[in-house]
């Protein structure tokens, strides 16, 4: 609110001079500097004519006022104030852009601590000392320990010893970090700025790239032309893009990791033990328990379709899964709005066959049952007890359902194992080099580069054929993938005659990265589900329904207490911010809110897409008039705006929701770009609408997150 008194009464500057020939004492200066105000609230300053002695006093005081009491603006430097919208969203709830932009003017009823009200300023309010009571002067406050001296000592100082105001306590600086490296090349440049540079090891601690880069190989003239390492001539090795430096067969390597222990062993199945029917093509073995003590449920695919249009940058599919026969669990747990199911996806058949071929495992033993023994650990049960096991299984089951062969970057243990069983000297030396201290830089490049699969490594070093039990002892466990429900699970039901089949719905975006063979490589979970969707699409072209194919998705009731599900409430306004497939769970939020739609329980959706004609998910499937609750923000079409920019434009709506009773702001999507951008936009909104500093705005949202009003689910 603008102070009208300041507008109607111009500032007056009366001429007041000091007529006392003697030098004013510090007390007199304090009386002159006492702050007063006119009836209109206007501040006026009193200039005076100091002599030589008082000039030194006032000079020090003014310097102190300028440098010690300068308060920063409530908003941090670099922050752009948000424009106010002409639409008040509580009264006009449709999210839309502001029609007009007004210049905000701030005023405060509280008197801020400034030079106008301190002893270091020569400012007082209108009125005379004789006609109005004098305000007691504010004593200067210093945080540091300062020796106190009598005020009269100021008049007793010599002219050559001017008064110097005691320094104020310096403002405590905030801790900060500075990005100095974005890759191994930067680290090597920092650690080796010139020839002969050295570092001293204070404590052995790996920070992800540092002193270990110093143990590089030096060019040895004696071995330069003696035994060079021949680079394997195959596409797989070239795709690794290794920088081996002056490596030769005679190079001395140190700190080579030890061979990983063998924790898995195979034994022939006794004739007395009856064989177990394998379901490797459709369902994991019974000992795979990602949701103990319950087994994985085989959900029948009722329907599958593609949500995105041809030409979209990413493909997203919708799945209807039949969970009518899902077994009951203790605690009366059920599927809830915002919950997520776990999908125990297998490795693709092609990936498994490639590994069998590269390891030279005969085809007649790949599906032959055997007895597998483990020494300790949870593998292959995922979340079973840590103990020794004896299980009847097959080699194909273990590679298909239990070990991840493509999601994790290679480890030194795996490379050391390949080196142990490599027959070619050049391949063994390269693998040992990657497992040593001298090859740390190349190893880091290998791990931080493109995704590398087990088949790619075996193809790059074709002479290495480690036994399958040793390989399974080293590989990571194949873990389930989680996908949020995209509907209200209590409302989904389809009729088959007189029977009602309960369905749950999920949306999955296919994750793709370049393959070393030249084509795309899909993720384990998204690739598995896309293969199912394509089978449904092919069958529908021939007039066959998906239910007739008997396609199955191994799943379990996973995260029903995740942040989205836990903080969803039926009361209070909600703002749902999502991009890409992150908007899918909000569809269930809107469907549930239809049961209690009123002014106090309104919901708004800000959906970010690249192109609404290609990749807008669930267009026309929200169960409401979408233009009343949802705004689609396109980044590749029209004005090209990201969803975080729309958050700033909807500052009034954001501020209204987060400060309402039971109001909640949900954010769901990728953490890179969208998640971080939305978080910065929310901080900007709090700074503008709440007149907060950046640190205060960040603390504001942190407290809202602790209170369950701000929920961010990003990946």
C-alpha cells in the first residue's frame, strides 16, 4: 500500500545551521541526529556547518552509517519481480496468463532499521525540541567487544587524532561451492597444471576423481617399440572410446583390484529330484520375491495403446492391467490414488541369447534344470533373507530374471573377472589396465560415458569367456521398476457379462539410448512393456482382442505409501504441476476430486508438453471439462514456454493454494530441467508474493515440504 501522506505532502528541507562556535560534543550531535517525523510522516534532514573538529566526527559517523547499516533489499540481487495478474484465482480459478502487468510498490508499516533512525544519521522529525518531547537517541550497537570510554573524551581529543567510529561486526558469509570440474579432463588439468606438479595424499578418500588420476603411465623408451598393445579390431571395442595412452604389454601396473569371490555354484540335478515346470517366458521363478513375503502377481493385460502420436520425441503407452484376482495382503492394503506398482521386468530374450552365444554355452544346457548354491546374500531373491541357498533353476531363468545385464556401468570387479579369463594377451592387458590405478582415468571415462551392456563388453573382448557362475557372482541384481497409477483405482471396473473385472491403469514412457550396433537400446522395464504393447497393436490389426493373447505383466502392489499417495487428501485446494509422463498420476487425483468438487476443494493442473498435437497425454480423458482445470504449456510449439515459466505467470494461484487451509502443491516429472526449474520458480513466487529474501523463500518451501503441503516426486 502506498503512503498517501508521502504523495500529498512534498518533502521540505528547512535551512538549519549550527551557530555554536565551539565544537559540538558527541551528545550534542546525538541530539541533533535524533529521528523525528512530521505529522505527514515525511522525513527531513538538517544540514549543519561543522568546524574542523566536528567534521572529523561526522565523517566517521557517516562512514559508519554508510557501511555498517546498509540493509539489503528484501529480494536478492538478480531476482526479477513477478508481474501481478489481474485475475484473482480464488474468484477466477481458471489458470490463465495475466492480462495486464502493473508495477508493484511496496510500503511497510514497520519502521525499518536504517540510517534515518540511527545515531549515525543527522535526521530528525519535524517539530522543535522546545515544543515537542524529544525521542531518546538510539545508542549505537556493536556486536564486537569494544572498550568503553567516557563521552567527554571526545572533546579532549587532539586535532591530529580524529575520532574513528568503532567498526561493526562483519556480516557472516554464507558457505558456497564452486564448480571446477565437469569431467576427467578438467580434473587432470587441475591436478597437472604443469610438468612435475605433485600432490600430497592427506587421507585416502575417493571423491569421484582426483589424486588417483596422477598415477598415469609414463612413456618408457625401452618398451616404446618392444611390445605394443594391439587394439582389438571390432566395433564393440571402438564404441568404448578408450584412451589407453602409452600402454604396452610390459607396462607395470599397480593397485589392481582382486578377483571377485565366487559365491554361486552349479551342480547337476539329481534324478531323485522331480523337475519343476519353468515359466521363464512369462513369469519369474517363485524364489524371486521383490515384495516379501508375497510372490509376484501375474497380471493379465486387458488392453494397451499408445498415448503419443507418430513423430513424438518420446513414446508413451497406456496399459490396463487386470488385478481382480490379486491376493489380499495383511493390513488390508489396497491400491490407492497416487500409488505405484512394481513391475518385475525381465531381460529381453535377444540380450540373453547374445550372452549365451558370447560365453559359448551350448544350447542344450541353457534350459536344463540344475541345482544352484549360493554362499550368502539376498541374490537371487531381491529382498529375501541374507543367507545361503540351494535352489532348482535353469541358466536361462537366472540370466532372464535375476541379473541385470544392461542397466549398470561396468565395475572394476567385472573387468578384473574378464581379464582373468581372457586368452589374448592384449585384451588381458587392457582389462588389467582398467582395473589398476594407472587406468583410473580411462575407467572413469568408461563409466561416465554411454550405457555399456554386458554383451558389449564380451563382444569388445572376445577372448574372455568367464564361467557363468563366476559372472553371476559379480553382476548386479535385476530390480523391479515402479510406475505410478494413472487413475483412481477404486473407480476402474469393466463389465464382462455379469462379472466386473477390476483394472488398474499405468502410463510408461520408453527410455531409449544409442546402441553400440547403431540402433536404439530401450530400458529393461519400458522395453519389456513396449514389446507387449506392440503385440497388442499387431493383434488388433488382425481383429484379435488383447484379452485373447494371454499377455502377462509380473507385478506387485508396490509403493502405496509414496509421497504422492501419502499426502493426497480429499480436502483443500491442490495445484498439480507435471511434465511428460509425470502428469499421469494427477489424472487419478482429478478423478477422485470429482466426488467432492466444491469451491474449497478445487484442483488445477499445469501440464508441460513439447507439442500438444503429438505428446499431450490423456487429452480428453480427465473426466471433467479440461479447460476449467487444466492448462497445457507447450515448449516446442507456439510461444515456446516451459512449465516452470507458467508457474511464475500463475504466481497468484500458487500463493493462494499454498497458503490455504490444507492447500497442497504437487510436482511430478524429471528432476533434470523440469524439477529443478519448477523449484526455482516456486522460490521466485515466494520472494515476490511474500516479500522474502531468497534464503527465506527457500526455507519457506522447505517448511511446507516438511508439513506435507509441498510434494515433489521427481526422478
